[in-house]
C-alpha cells in the first residue's frame, strides 16, 4: 500500500547545482481547477501574491504563444510582471516570468498538476533563472510570503467553488 503525505504548506527549495527554485504544494482541487486558477485572469487576480495587494490584469492570453502582464499595487507602490505562455494544457503550463523592475532577469517557469486522487492535486512549480544571483534575488524579494499568502487565498477560492 502506498501512502501519500499531503503538503499543508508550500515547500520552497533552492537547487544547489542549478539556479532554480522548486515549489510544491497540495490543494483540495482537481487538476482542471488548478489549471483554471492559473489561466483564468479573473480568478488569478484574486489570489496571486501577498495579502493586501490589488492586482490588475493588463494583458492575458493563456494559450500556447500567448502573453501576460499584470500590475500589483499596495500603499502607493506598483510592481509589474510580464511573460509569455509557451505551453498551456491540462498537465502543465510553461511560461516566462519577468519582474519589470529587473527586466534583464527572465525565469522559465514550469507548473505541473499531479492528480493525487480523492479530490487533491499536487502543484509542482519550477523557476529556472539565468544565474544564481537572480535566483537568490527572487528568494530575497519576499517571494516566500507571496507564495504562502497567495496559495492560502487560492485555497479559499477553491473552497468557494472557483473554477
């Protein structure tokens, strides 16, 4: 008998050999619900990032070859992010990610959705950065609180039945 341990909080790991960040988190949702939460701009804007941020979707074309851009605001400060969707399907999303405050840094992100059965899905996310310095800068930017708080908001939306 195989037992799957569910992850109550995201694990965030920095790879020692390549400039990558790996995030793993379980959700009480189907893979299709998690895909929709990452590709539907209305739903995405409601959960992404830390608490207290208002997110405006500027461009959103979640398809192979599409692009995206959003602006997050809090306390008079503004943070813009953009990228391109390279692959969007039921199993995974491959996209680029750029913080416009550091436009020379482009990460290649891959998100996969592992069906754990029983109404749970494990999200595996990897961000491959251009250098260890860029990766370490992402980690030092407050990314961890944004991940944990954002996914907690997503849990609430999924519990409400967001698709």
